[in-house]
């Protein structure tokens, strides 16, 4: 059994987790990258790390369920137990949620529930808050709403720009995310079903 990372963009978190897993010889390796944006930088990172990568075009499918059925077939082929969302810019639908509930985690660059969704760093800057941070959480059907596993605050200094603050966030992410994923695959943390809110709403897609 192993880990699949889903990503849409640069893939620095994917690279970091894959490198730590390889270096530290995790019992369950990162063995698959799923990308929903052909040409994304994360694909070249996967190539360098010799990790199989599959690039999908979700809008070419008649529905999200059809897209996710193809992804699911691939996850089964690679015997994937865990899904790690690292900059995957798409909500997970019922097809994948039902198969992987409690085994999907996401990283988000804010202290949830503040600033969910896109451009969380920009949202924190324009609010403006003095502290934001990083959250890792289990994934449910909502936008950045699942049970929280870990949070690290990051102060926004008076002289920070969005760019300098983004670098601080990335440094924290690259420390925190591999640690949480390792704890997950080794059973140190898990998600009891009752922690999921809105259980019954999972079907509506
Ligand atoms: C990270 O900031 C993560 O929190 C958010 O998307 C970004 C992905 O960055 N969900 P990268 O592609 O891993 O560099």
C-alpha cells in the first residue's frame, strides 16, 4: 500500500514529501502523482523523482463522477491507501470520498476556518491580519472544512510583503506536511468517523 499525491501547480510540497519518504524509507512510499493540469510544474518534479505521474483533463469528462472513476481505477491499480492533496485546486467528489474517507488529507495556507478557498495568503494580507499560518486537515465534501489535524501560526511582520510571507508559509508547510503524513501512515493519527460533520450530504453531486 502506498501514497498518491494530487497536485495542480508547482508541486513543492509534493517534492518535499516524496523526498522525505524516499530518504527516510517510509513503510509506505509516495508512488503516484495525479495532476489535473497538463503542463503543471509538478509533473517535471515527478519525472526527476522517478514517480509515475498521470495528467488528467477533468473538463473533458461528462461529469466529476466520470473523471473520479478513472482516477479511482488508477489508485486501485497502484494499490494506493492514502491521498495527499498538495495544491490540488479541485473539490473531491463523492466517488473518491466514499472510497477514501478518513484517508485523504489536505494542506491549506491559513489558520482554518479563516480564509478558506483560493488565494488564502492574499485574503490574509488584504484583511489584514497579524497572524495567519498553515493547516493540515482531513478532507470532506466541503471547501477546506474537514477535521483539523495540525495548525502552525505564522506571524505577518510589518515589513512582510505577500511574497516574503508566502516564503515563510512554504517553509512551514515543508516541515509540517511530511511529518503529518508520516504520522498518518504509521497510525499515530487517524480520523474517527464521528468527527466528520455533514455526513449525510456526501451524495449530492
Ligand atoms: C500550498 O500553499 C498549499 O497550502 C496550497 O497550495 C499550495 C501548493 O504549493 N493548498 P506547492 O504546489 O506545493 O508548491
